[in-house]
C-alpha cells in the first residue's frame, strides 16, 4: 500500500526499480516499445532516488532467464509478468507499459507496481508524438521520486519553478505533468490500490473479426488454434498454467493402483473318476478333466504407463483376482455300490499381465472421461490337491487371453494425483488347458452310460467367454523432465 512506499522514502539508499520492456499491441509500435525502457533507464541514471534495473539484471524465474520469461508473456499479461520478475529480484517497484500505434504518434499505457503490496499504485494513459519518448522518461523519473518521498500524494507539480517556464519542451512537459497530477494524485493512487481488474470475455465474433485483420494472430504466436485460444483467453489462467494442463499425459510416467470386484473365469473345477478291479482293487480305468468356471472375486490391479500424447498413455497392467476351485473325485469297485462324496472347494488366485492403452478426449477439465483397450493374459493358480492316496493325474493349470474394452472416468485432485474408476469388459480370445481331459485304459468309464450306472462319467461343461470388473483406484502422474512453471498466478 501507499504508506509502505512512504516509509521507504526515509532510507538514504536509492530504491531499486525494475524497468520492464514495454509491449506493443501492433507491429507498427514495436520500434517505439523497444526503445522506451532504455530511454527511461538512461533518465533514471540521473535520479539519485531511484536505481533503475533492466531486464538483463533480473534474476531467473524458475530456471528461465528474465528476458526469456518476459518474451514468453502474453501482451495482456504485461503487468503480471513485470510483477513476477520484480518480485523475484527484490526490487521495490516495477515499471511497465503497453504501446498502441496511432495515426500520429503512440498511446502509452504506463503502470507502476508496488511489489510489497502486489498492487498498481500509479497508472498513466497518454499520447506521445514521435520522438518525444524522453518526455515520458522524465515523467516516470519524477513520478517514482514523488511516490518514494510522498510528495506526489500532496498533489504538487512535479516540475521545479525553473522548468515550468524554461526549456525547448516546457509546454509539452507542463501538459504531461498536469496529466500526471490528475491521474497520479493521492486519491487516484488509493483507488488503484483497491480496484479489482475487470474480466474481459472474448467471443467467437471477436475471433472472427481478428481473423479478418492483417498481420500475425495471437494464437499463431502461441501455437494454438483459434478455438483453443478462445478457450484459453476466457479461462482466466496464466499461459503457463494453461500449457501445463494442456500438456495432459504427454511426457509423464503414470502409476496406477486400484481395488475392485471382477466377474469372469476366475473359478475352476477338477473332476476325476477311478474304476477298480473287484479282484485286487487295482485301477482298471481312469477318467479326469480340469476346466474353468465363472465366478466373482476381489480384484487388485496395478499398472505403469507413459504418456505418448496429451490424450493417451500406453503401458503394462497386471494384477491378481481371487476365486475358488472345486475338487470332485470318486473311486469305486466294479460291481459294488459306492456313494459319490460331496465336492471340496479350495481358495485360489488367478494372476494376469497385459498391455494397456488409455485415451481421454478431454485433458483440461477436472473431471475427464476415459476409454481404452487392453490385451490381457490370465493364468490360474497351481493346485496341490489331496487326492486321499488315489493316483489322479495332475493336469496343467488353465490359461486364457482376453481382449478388453475399458470405460471409466477420472478426477484430478492436484497436479500429480487423480482418483479414477475403470470398468474393463472383455471377451476371451483363446484358451489353453481349458478344458483338458485325460482317460487311461478305457472301456469301463463312459459318458454314454445310463445315469444309474456308477461307471457313468460327466463331460466338462461349456463356459461363457465374457467378463467384466469394476475398479476404483488412484494414479500418480510423474513428469519425466522438469517443466517450466509460470508464476503469473501469484499476481493478484
């Protein structure tokens, strides 16, 4: 606030002031804009109250040199950029401005920003005739002195008595100083401290009009399409923040972990029958099979992906799903009645590993839809069954491969952390050892016998090929390289 600047005036040392490069609203004003900062710095060399600093003397902003940082700023962000650079170099004030070409001369929009309060304490909009930039420089020098020592708040003329009536440009200087007093007095300064910046909304009609104008367009300089520039301009974000969000997944390693419920071929069944001789009880026939069965289980999934595009990442996915395995075995002696014992159920797990690609059509919103695809190979766990001393064959574990479509959405919690929900829906492409059937000797055990015959065996059932799951999880997005951070959002 203003009283902070008044307190600083008691110091004998000169106040460091950053003179930022002025920006132009049109290429026709580029030459004038390039000259003004140097002219002001030359004038401040003669002012013992102020130590003028050029952009080359400023500290880097997030490892980006101050000149490059200023050059990357949008014309509409010239005040915010000057504030950020000034704050990074511990100056008292930043001076910046915007130059608009007129039919004759230029219009100058000058701003003085007090760093400690992050507010504009002075604004001057005036017109300059050609080659009269030294008048503006002198006015800036006196304005800074007045703000520092408090005399500007007394609404005193910034010129000395001799200067009022002498010199080849006395009339022009008097007109400039009069305007400075009316625009830069104490009341105006206080109003500027409390004033909020009005929001400017860009419309499609504005874009259409800009497209009809000659010269390069702002969106071309920023590497955007017109519609993207319209959305960016109206977002209220700094350019750095917009670019960070628009970068999406590109160049990031994405770690995901989730928990869910799955329904698919996660259960299994082992069926075995042994027919024994009624003379010496030796096995004379054996029939056994192993197959998959549908069931539901708890699903734990993890993945590692890399963002190849703002909208897409590809990676490896793996996990494990719980299930059960039924053991239905029975041995009997030919010619003797024997009741079939109930089956026994064992807990089992199905592990899986595959490749995954996820795509979101929207990278900017906080809530984003997700669609993707994955090819996953599943393998049932090995079972060490207790056959009660009987010699049943140990059949190999079943495995299968699925092609899955993934639907879902995610919510951005911060710059590196998201919460998501995924619903993979898959169809089995191929099987291995599902079912697998083995029969030894043969001739006694048969699937074609009457149901009342103890030697009748059952063939494995067919099973469905579709499966799905619902998973809720979190993902961390880790940039591979350090990215430029735009700190314009620090300016209010």
